[in-house]
């Protein structure tokens, strides 16, 4: 009799473990499956721009010039031009002119806080795109150059649509919205 009671108790505990184990496994799988679904439905806005006007008074031989007075004014206008997008991540290539272009944005986007300006390698755009698409950010701003900014736009929209900007062309911003893996781009001037 005692043997039967023990067996029933062991069998009952086994059944409970099986039920709870199945529920736990189901919940675990649902959590990861739903996070993939949410990631696919996530909307990502990437704002691309070329650095503002550079100061060429030091001669054309300077590989890393600062911004001219006109470029500094454009960097201030950038803040107003993209304010409504509420960027929270800012990238710049490792040049004075690109960092200076987004510095006012980094200082004025979030009241009382300066967003860090992260560096990216403008020679490794494929790797950078993968990093951007895996990001949890909703809005990202990237300052680049007359050739790399359109190239980055092309990689994001998966088309060879945009050509290099002219040497004196500084006023274009690409707004690229990506949702469910599809990218739409528009160009605005500032």
C-alpha cells in the first residue's frame, strides 16, 4: 500500500514538472519569437549628411581642415532642420569638419545633456550598415563626406540611386526610414 502511494506521488510530481516545464519552455520560446517580430516591425530613422563647409584658407593640402564661418552657421542650422526627429545617436567620421558639423546637435538635442559623438570608419561602410541595422536606436544621425554619404544612402536603400555630391554641395540631408526591412529615402535641403 505504501509503495502505491509513493508511486502515485512520484507520478503526480513528474506530471507537474512536465506541465510546468512545457509552460516555461513555451514562454521562453514566445519571448524570443516575439522579440524578433518586434525587431522586424521597429521603425528606424537614419539621417545622413555631408559635413558643413570647410575652411580652405590653410590651403588645399590640409587633409583635416576645420569648418569655415559659413560651415559653423550651417552646423547651427542643422539643429533646427532635424530637431523634430529627436536623434539619440550621433556618428561622425574621424575628421574635425564632420565632428564640428554635429557638435551643436549633440549639445542641443537633449536639454542639459550632451550626446556623445561616436566614430565610424567611413572606409568600411558595409560593416557600419550592419551595425546600424542591428541598433536599438530609433533615430541616428551620421555626418560623412561628399562621396561616403551618398554611398551609405545607397547601401541602406539597397539601390545605386545617389551619386557623389559636388565639391561645393553641402546643403543636402538624406532622411531614410526603415520599417519591416524596407527603406524609404527623401532628401531635404537646409
